[in-house]
């Protein structure tokens, strides 16, 4: 056994540094270089994106942030229409938006369809109302239509 160890030691001394034992370390370096340190974060990034997409559908504040960030013109139309509904409901009434509605582009401006709100009436009962809102090209309110919605 001692003799074999001696022969192996002579062989490694006889080989050039780039021929002998450095080949295995060279392969290890290539493997380490191909692995990016950001590779660990790919699953976390994927989970975060999926979570954001779910939150956009389920959480109104996230949906509003998404709309404000990625379609600001539509967000402005929604806000103008919501403010017009709040102003038209009168002093002392409590109004809650149930559905924000859909924004459509027209030749003359924007049209917000199906803004569903719940108003607290004087007797304490809730009344549902659906509003359609027409805005001009400058984003100013042109017309606001109210339609009572059935529960």
C-alpha cells in the first residue's frame, strides 16, 4: 500500500499543473460560474408576481394602485366619476362604491359604465344605484346618469 501511494505521488509531480489535479477544479469553477447568485431569488420572484396578480383582483387598494400606475387616464376617469357621484348624493349621505365600473374610450372622451354604489338612506336602509358617467376630452364631467339598481 505504501508503494502505491509513492507511485501516485511521483505521477502527480511529473504532470504539469494544468494537466493533473487542476482539471477537476477547472470543471468545478465552470459549474460555479454558471450558477448565478440570483438563481435563488427566481422562485421568490415568481411567487411575488403571482401574489400581486391575485391581490390585484381581490384587494381594492391594490387594484387602484395597479390602475393608477399602468393606466393613469382610466384611473382619472374613475376618480372624476366617483367624485361626481359623491357630490350628487347630497350632504349627509354615506356612499360606498361596490363596483368601479368599466372605462370606455369614445370619440368625444371617456365613458364610465356601471359604477355601482350603495347609499345609506335616511331610514337606515341601503339603496343600490348604478351610475354612468360621460367625460369630455379634457376629463371634465359632461353628464352623469343615475339608475336605481335592484338588490
